[in-house]
């Protein structure tokens, strides 16, 4: 029967081997510096670090960093958003107007009636029925509102979505 001291020693040895395996995985992935990152999400969170490295493969077999926020493998996230396809910027880096106009676009698509933004950010619905995809027009309205500081709006004329300034 093992003494308490022997058990402790075995545990230390197992931990040392796990650390070494993780360092080796980081070197094999071509990123030895990953071994210096937190090894799990709770440590990463407590340190305020945006990614961590477990050293173990993800479900798809990647040895890669994981996002602290989503717990997702960064390689898998990259595969889902391949280069060349426009990626939505993360919500927090989009401007307030981009978010508001996107919401107006979604409501317009969903209800098939126009939705306008007021300068205080409130979205209101009109009775005007629409067809087609207004997303690009709403994005343009957001860009112009951001660039000029003057609220723009999307109007619907003869089956087209047009961007105009709001007469105040
Ligand atoms: Zn993966």
C-alpha cells in the first residue's frame, strides 16, 4: 500500500507529464508560446485573457487556441468564416447606428413593411409594403449617418430601396 507521500509524488509526476505534453503540443503546432497561455477557460477568465490553450485536439482534431468567450476552437471558427467571404464584425465593434439600422432591416424583412429609425434610435413601423432585400440600403444609411452625423433613412419607391437624409 502506497504511503501518502508516495501518492503525492505520483500526482506531481502526472502533473509534470501533463505540462510537458501540453508544451509539446504547442511546439508541434508551431506555436511554443501557446504553452504560456492559460490552460483552461476559468483561468483565462480570471486573468482576463481572450484565449487559452488546452493542448488537446478539438472535436475536429485541431490543436489550436480556444476563445475564452465562446469556448470555440479558433481554427473551427476560421473554417466557418473562410477568407474571402465578408465576415460580420463582432457586435461590440459595430457602431450604434449600424446595429440600429440592421435591426430596422431585419424588422423590414420579417414584416415586409418599412421600418424607420428616429433620431433617438427608436424604430417605428409604417404601413408601406415592400418586396426585395433592403439590407444594403440600411447598411448604406448607417454608414452615411455615421459619416455625416445627420440621420439618414431608407425609403421605398417603385420597388427600390433608396437612402435619403431625414428632413428635420
Ligand atoms: Zn477545431
